[in-house]
């Protein structure tokens, strides 16, 4: 099979807020001198509108919703487009049927939520074509972006999809593709919220792209979230492990699954801020195999508040064979993801998403484990991750982290290191999260430039 050498370019919903944003996208696209696959998200706010509609389906005014969506999409084009109007109304029968039965089956949920992306791809195709660029629309159900079939949070079956995509996509043509979903057994399956990044990197894998370029409304990765720390600095280079860990532990720059496809084929991932874009040769962050080593070792701090700790307490739980496996198996059977586990002689601490707390409470109340004397839940916590290649090898890094936190009288409630060679993470009380981030950031980055060495 001939190497297509395409570049995959993705534009997020934050790049599609108003009509003027299309001219920014057009100017970027014109800078590329080789065939492109452009992956696009839903117009800003549309997915939230669809989620709200399904959450209140019993009281949904279907015609009013579709008129609103039509108004949003048609406002991006100079003239009303009949093909786009037809696309918008494709979900009418699904919504009416869902309202009639009073509940939303998973397969309907995924199909309705993918609708925003399908409208965006058609919108963008017409916009490009009206301005002299030759683009075709290609839908995942047509080219075969195959997933494992799990609704709402599917995983792309990369090897199976690769064979189909290489057959479908022609080397010398440009395509616009809706992100956020794949296909399994003829049914739409979402790739998780923010999954258009994952769509782009999966397509990049399948086509053995030269690189994958992601356009955002923020300037790539920073040394910390600028909403929490004022003096953040840009992070110009990350390796795949660093980017994956930062995303997993809360950095919203990148979908947490997006790194793996490009890592497998060593495809560089470039991140740009569309609002401050200067040229395709000047990305804000480059993610690749090599990355870089900094003087500080730590590249960036990440955090997540979507966390709860379940503590299984008992005088001998740490030594009971199979106990942790029993807990993990029970949660796994109910599709509850365990983020991490920290054990001791007298307790097993399981970290989960705070969204799964109520489901876990029902499960743990039914568990009959003689050695477990009590089960406690904590939700008033935040997980902070310090990420950088070499963080476990460089003497004194961990000591500096916890000394900085200690100087501000912040109690560290749990520590884990070694699960990843690029990450140390720990838990603090939610009210102390920002002070902890500021203390560590000042310790490692201060007011000095964050330079590669």
C-alpha cells in the first residue's frame, strides 16, 4: 500500500464559535501544501444543547430544538444550504421516538450526540468548496472507523480500522471528517467527551500520517493551569508519556486517549492556538518520541477534582489474598474505572471518578467481605500530578515538591510514585489545591524562563 503522507488537521468546537472563525480556519488550511484530512468537532455549544435535550426528553420541543440548530449552522454560511438543512433534520424521528418511550437507549444517545459533528463536517465542506478548495466529506460509517462497540466511551480498533481507511482514502484528495465517534456493527459509538482529538490521532495512525495537528483556543500545554497559577510558562516539547500522563490527570488540552495511536507509529503531534496562530511551522507544543529534558525535570503540573477515595478498612486487609482482585472485579463488571490503588496493612484505598460514587456505594453495601470492617468515602479531595521525564531518577525532586507544600501547612493525604516513570501524584484537600499548585510551581519555575537544556 502506498504511503499517503497526509497530514491530519483537527479543529475543535472552540474554533467554531462564530462565522468569522471559518475565515481563520480557511487561512490555516491554505498554508498546507499537501493532501489533508480535516477532522472537525461540533459547533461550540451544540453538543451541550443535545445533552440537555436528551436529559429532558419528556419535555422536549423537538421542532423548536431543530429550528434552533438550523439557525446556528446556517448562520455560518452566506446562503441557506439545502443539504445541510436535510442533515440537521435527520435526528427528528430519533428524538420523537425517544420522547414517546420516555427514555434514551444508549444507541440513540450516541447517535444523537454525534449529530453535531456530522453537521459541522458538511458545513465545513461547503464552506471550503465555495471558496475554491476541493474537499470531500467522509463519514466514519463510510470509511470504517471501527470501535469496540462500547457506547459513550468507545475505543478505536486500530488494526481493523487501518485496513479499511487505507482502502477508502485516496492519496491525492482532501477530506473533511466528523470527529467524536466511530462505528461498531453498524451503530454509532462515541469516543468520550472531547473525543475528536482521539478521532484525529486514530485516523493519523491508520493513514500513517506525516503528523497530526490539533487546533485549540489555548496555547498548548503550560507549566500549570493558568486559572490556578498566574505565572505559567509554555511547555514547548513533551514526549508521549508526559503528554499522556498530563491528560490522564486532568489537563484539558488533550483527550486522555489521544496520545496512544500516534505513539504506536511515532507520529508527531502538534498543538496550535488558532487565535494566536502565526504559521504551521510554529506550533505551541510538539509531542513526539524524544520530547526534551528541562533543568527543572518537572515539565508541568496537572490536577483533577473528579476524584473520590473509597477506603476499605480492616486490621488485616492488606494481607488477604484476592481481596483487591474481588473489589476490582466487582467494579469492572459494572464498568467503573479504577484510577489508582494504594494499599497498606490496614486499608485498601481505591481511587475512582466522583461521578461513580453513588454506583459504588450501592455495590460496596452488598459486598460481604469478612476482613473489611468499614468502608469510608472521601470526595473533598484533589489529585495533583507532577510530570516530567526523569522525575523518579533525579535525586531531591520529590523532596522539593513536598517541602514546598509543607511550608504552606498543606497536608498531603496520599502519595504515589512508580506507577509511571514520569509522574509523582498525591492527594490534598480540595480547599488546599490551588495553594499547593502555586507553592510547587514557584519552587520549580519561579520567575525564570522554562528553557530546554
